[in-house]
C-alpha cells in the first residue's frame, strides 16, 4: 500500500464510502444495524464537515464532524455552542494498524480546535474496539446513558460519552 491521504470528503466519494462502510459492518457490526440509506447515514443531521482517508482511489476510512445534540452537551457540562461531535468514524479492516483512524481523529480535532470548540462523541458500549480506541487516545469518559434504539442483538443501546483530551493538536498530514 502507498501513502494514505486525509482529505475532505467529496460528493463523488459517497459510493466508495458506502462500500468501505459495508466491509466494516460485516466485520464489526458498525453500524449496529445497516441503514436503509447508507449515504444518508454518512451525512447525519447537523453535519459540519467530513473527511476520508484514501490510498489512491480506495477509501480506507471516514469521519464526520457534526453539531452536538443537547443530551451530549449536558453530559459534557458545556453549552452546545462550544462543542462539536465526532461521528461516523471507521477504518476498513485492511487499513487498521496503519494509523488511519488516528489520523482521521487528529484531522477532526484540528478542525474543531481551529473553530474554537471542544470535541465530544458517543460510542455504543457493545463496540468494545471503538471504546478501547478512544480511551487509548486519551478521551475522557463522561458517563453512559440508554438510547432509544436497539442493537442488532436486541439490546437497548448503551451510549458512552467522551470528551477529547485537552491540549494542542498537531497539524494533520498524510501518513505512510
């Protein structure tokens, strides 16, 4: 594999993003339930921006920055206006252990820092790999709540809220 580039998502990337998401869903059950409109799911309400990790024409990963919902702002103890949320972060299984998810997360952190907002996110507690990834990356656990949807195995979704680590964020760049 060559150099991995992190760049803004383009309209023409959506088919490749949905294809990449399908591989993640098959391997990891993320998202927990396959959406009726995967392109719409990758473009959630309140979308501020989105980025992809690409190796040539292949989309290896994706992340979105969205407005924060009131329930997550309440967990963070901060006003909605001072927050943005990480959403739809994933990396194809063959791109893992190459720093793709970390580079995408660094990119969204740099964008939030440039806008003067703190980042928060939620992860469903059944996604043990995602929870471990955020905790290894220094995200601070804020608490858990039961959401209004059920997972593919019929459990009520339990969402874990996190806040990004404080401190400077380096300039995102292409990774090798």
